[in-house]
C-alpha cells in the first residue's frame, strides 16, 4: 500500500457517527423523566409503562409479526419453487415470468400500493357485485353457485389484503436469493440424481431443497424484515383492526409519539442485535458443520 | 431434459404475480384515462382530465421538487458512500466495519424517521443543545423544510448505496492503483482515473437503489417536510386516501413509473454498450 | 449378466442448425473398455449423453444388448454416468452420496452399509465416508463419483472426461486404478476424452471422432500405427506428412513422388494404384538422425539431408526440427538410451541426415471432412 486511506477513514467514521447519532438520541430520551424531548431528569418510567400499559403498541407489534411470518412463509414457498423453475428449466412463458417477477423490485413502492388498493377496493368488489347481480336473476342452483363464486371477490381491506400485498413485493427478493444460491450448482447434479434413479419429487426434496437451504433462509429472513419494515404499501391496503407497528408509529407521530415508543425502540434495537448475532453464529455453525 | 417440470415449478409464481401485480398495474394504466367519480372509484368513460390536471403549476412544482430531492439526496449519498465502501473494502476487519453500517438499519424505518424528529424538532435534541450552550433562547426550526427532507433521505438510503459499492470495490484489484502510482499518477488521480471507471457498475446499482425509492417517497416528506417539500408521493396519497380522485392518483403513478422506466432504460442501454465494447475488445485481442 | 453390448445405429443429433452427430454407427462389445476420442466439439460427449439418456437422438437408435433404449429415461437404463465435474451432492457425506441410489430404493440400512463399504473399498476410500465432498481432493471426489455410479450395478458405465480436472500425475494414477476397477467389475466402460494418451493407455478399443463423425475405430495400436487418414494421424501423436502421387508399385513397395522431398519409399497393405494422390506419414520417433550420412543402408531406406532449425532437450529424449532443401520441416525424436551418446552431439544449425525404413512409413487418405 502506498498510503494509508486517511480521507476515506475519516469519512467512514463520520458516516457511522451520522448513522448512530439519531438512535443514540432516542436512547437518551428513553430515560427522560419528562414526556416530550425536553430533558427533565433520568427515569425508567417509560420502560415500566411499555410493559404494563401499552396495549395498542403491542397489538400493532403482534399484527406486524403475524403478517411478517405468514407473508415470509408464503413468499418463500412460491419464490423458491419459482426460482428452481427459472434456474434449471426451459418452458413456455419463461421470459414473461422472468421479466414480470422482478418489476416490483424496481418500481417505486407507492405505485405498488396504489395499484393494489385500486385492485382490491374497486375491481374485485366490482366483479363480486356483478356476480351477485347475476345470481339474483339466475335459476336456482346456478344462483347458489354464482353466490359462492362471488365470495372471494367481496374483499375487505385489512390483514388479508396487507398479507397479499406483502407477499407480492417480497417475492422478487426470495427469488433473487434462491437463484443466487442455485446458480452455484451445475445442472449435472440433477442429471446425476436422475441417472441414479431419482424421480422428480426425490430430486426436489433430497437434492434441490437441501442444497438451497442457505438461499431459502436468507430469502425468508429478507422477506420477513421487509414485511416488518413496510409502511407505504401497508398504508394503502390497510383496513380497520389491521394496524401494524409502522402504521401505529405513523398514526401517533404527528401529535407526538407516546414516550414509551422511545423505550420500545431501544429494546427493539437491542433485541434485533441479539437476534442477528445469534442467527449469524447459527449460520456460521451450520456452515462449519457441513 | 426429457420431461419438463419448469411450468409446474413456476405456476404458483406466475399466477400470483399476474393476479396481484400485472393486473393491478394494468388497471392503474386504464384508470388514469377514465373519469373521476366523486364518491370514490371511477366512471367508465374515457377522459384525459387527470393528465391535463398534471399540467397544473402545483403539480409541476411537486414533480420538480421530487426530482430535485431525489437527485440531490442520491448525489450526497453516493459521494459519502464511495469513500466509506472504499475504506471498508481496503480494511482487513471489514465484517465489523460492515456491521457498524448495517446495525442502525435493523431499527424500523419509521422509528428512524421519528428519531430525526427527536433530533431536529422544536423541542428536540439540537434545540436543547443550542439552548444549553446559550446560543439562543428562541427555538430554531430545523424541521419542515426541503433540506431536512434531503438529510433524512440520505440517512435512510446510505446503506443501500454502501452495500453494492462495497461488493464491487472489494473485487477491484488494488494492485492497479499501485501500478498507476508507479506510472506517475497522483493518489487522487489514480483513484478517479483507475478505480472509478472500474467500479462503475456498482455506482450505477447504488444510484438505482437510492434514486428510485426516493422518487416514490411518502413518509419522509409527509413527516419531515413542509410546504416547500411536497413530493409526488404525498400528492398520490392525498388524492387516493382523502381526495377520492382515483384517476389522478393513477395518472401520477403512471408518471412515476415513466420516470423510473426512463432511468432503467438508460441503465440497460449503458449496460449493453458496455457489453458491446467488451465484446469488441475480446474480438480484437483474439 | 455382467456387461452389455452397446450398439449405436445411424445416430444423428441436431441442435438447431448445428449437426453435432452425423450418422454415427458403432458397436461396443460386452465388457470392453471403449474410448471416444476427439477434440472438443467433435460430438463425443453428445454421443455419451444420448447413450445415457440425457439427450434424444434426432435419428437412429441405441441398443443395449437387444433392446432399443431410446424411449427410456436415464433411470430406466442399466447405464450410469460419471460426470466431468463429479456432480457430487454437496450436502451429503461420501457415504450418503454413494448410498443415494439405494436410499431411493428403500433398501434396508444393514444392506446399504454392507454394499457402500464394499464399493468404498473398491475405490480405496475406506475411512473417508463421513466427509463432505468439499473436504475431498479432486481425485477422491472422482472416486466417490465412480463408486456412486457403480453401486446400482449397471451393465455399462459412462465416463465423461472424468480426469480432465486433475493434474497430470494424479491422472496417471487414477487411470491405472480405473483400469483395475474395470477388470474387477467386468462391465462395459465407455470413456470420453480429448487426451490421446489417456485413451491409448487403458482402452481395449478407441473410436476417433471429429466434427460429428467417427473417423476410425480400432485398438490403440492400430490407431497409432495405422491411422486411417491425415486427421487421425495428426491428432494421435505427432507425425510428418508428405503429400504426393504414387509413381511406382512393386508388390508391397510403393514409390511416391512428393513435393517436399522427392521420391519416398513406403510399404503398405492397403491397395493403391499408380497415379493415386496419397499422403505419406512417418512418426518422428521412427526417424534416425545422424551427423554423417549413414552408410550401408538397405535399399528400402529413405534418406534426406537437412539443417537443424531447433533442438529441444527434455531429459529422456531430444526433439529436433529439421528443414530439408525444399523447406519442409521434419519433426524428429531421438531417445537418449545411454548416457554416453554415440557420435558427436547435434546442435542448432548443424547439417544432419535423416533416415527411415520404408516399413515404418505408411500411407493415409486425405481427411474428407
């Protein structure tokens, strides 16, 4: 090396300070006796309040976790299968799926939110109404059938629509991560398995899924994180009784967030760090034991 | 390959993405040229009202503001991210340095935005600090202006720029810098003339990862911004959620999509040109 | 039943416009160690994949003993493949890799253990069974791949350039081991390679392929000593080719008037007529090189004078490039059989005499590709 990177080192530490600074401020205020951002002295009362009397906050956390886990699960299943198909097979319509699957990745989130809201709130319900209308004039039997058919179209905005939206925008990430893992392997291991007598399901469950576990796991974690993080899309497709954590914060932030949110943020940071480090170590352990 | 299971593997994906992505986007396109129904929804009658409404001066200002905020924030982000990624790539303990950059982003996005309100607010940390130092007694308004919006955008999207830059710079052969120095280039020259052109793809990815989300940003201008920082996202949400003007919201979405697509198109054209140059080079060196 | 006969009849394979195989027919005998040899892109791997069942031929049939196997998928043929890049399952141990086909068939564990350990012994990998593929060396990986392909007791084993990723010394060792394994299991081996020394050293017979055609099928000795055409002659080992026209025929003896060195004497068992356009070939190691004109040579020896353009000493032998008066550059190998060389050392720019027996030369056809 000709010279120590002095300038870049200074910028690096300045940026790290910039990144941590607002979070340290939150940490600081979480121990504030007073309600606002004016320093009134040290106190743990907001931590107490957080665990004794913050039902709305915890309910939103619960909603976020339910949606995050289910969205990540569905997204991982659909995305993993899709990635396998896209990586190793040629078939009709492959180009279409390839192109379309990655568009949500590059479109502004708000466009996805708008399109899904319009879709849920107007079109599906419209189809439902038409079906109901037809049922009213149809002969017996057919009428019942039409009414049953119309049921899924009477969409109520809420947890269900948020879930569908989150699955949609997390799918590309799962596909990307599984694809990245699969591309490390040559198609010959599939041929080898087939040559040795494996049927398609054997190949899927004994070879493909086991080898892509790291990709599937990181896909799941990414989908889960993105779902927990999402605000814009959720804001559009939300309904009554479906307040997620970001919606809760947004709802309260303008009139001043309850101070226990400061305490909650600190606990969340600590919890995430512990979780991330244990996942990292777990992954390291898994890689080593391989 | 005798039997083909590709269709089966991708069937759920194809159905899902068509139903919950392609069709909704198509509907937005159609709605943008329909007539507004004041009770919400649309009347199925062709109309270019929403697009002519876009010629309105307040909308043009919002578009300009949006593009301005996105450009400035992206520029600052890249300028900061380059040396950070460079330092991380050259350091031997880069996992720790990487973690330090990533850890703040394990905190929920809205909490991070809120943290900036705690810093910049009228009764926030900075004002406390100023008062404590006795600089002024009047609270200073740091929030609700375009520069606050830009700072928070930079804050929110820095890691999205640092990570792709880090992965490309890490693959860069630093021996080339020494070769450049050996041939008489200054330290700065060797960085700008040798390293930057070689990590171009990383820079472009970083730009896309910051510029596109900022274009459609909603929460940050809504919470941090003021009257001078109304962005397109704010207008979309207003029209859709309270104004019941679905065709207009759709039309703005179409505009946002077009701006994004133009950016992407430039990116792909650029990539293709790179590939062509590369191929030519290979041909010539054969 | 041990090995199977493999009969390839009029097989064609087209990939779009590209003809990978052009009317290929060959019969591989029961229990034979058969090599498909040719440069990359000659169609040898495609032919192997058609026999394995990974590709369908565009035309023609492939028979195992009496049955046409073209309609059967790979797992329904008594054929298994050893892949070029090993294709080991990265998440399974050596034991589980080899046991994979047995696990699929739900064979009881005791039997699996018994059998896997027998094959581990066969490929000399006992004690490695708990390792994962990424903990093995290249040679060990290849042995696992061989054991895994053999455990189903196929009647034909296909090997697709199995040694190409290994270094030269290891390749020799594995080749010998492969030969031993072949003797042990006694099934038909079909071995694809672009390396002529691999093919010559272990095969019972070799098929030389180029641009989708089989040019010659024969024992290694036949292929080397009597190549059918100029392509085979040049691809297998090195050779000096002299184009010319037959001017005199006297029983087995022919005289050819060549452009590059005038009349050349040669013997051949193949039938040629006076006036035929032919190519005369002589291997570099069959040419004697001396500083003095050799005396008392029998009448059927060819002699030519030349000047050393380059000499490369490589221990056990030296290689000389020698230009004659017409400007043709001969390749000549001289074995260093004893430490004390007979005669003075031959150096760069020395005038030398090249000579060879008419029996050592041979006539080949011009390759019609």
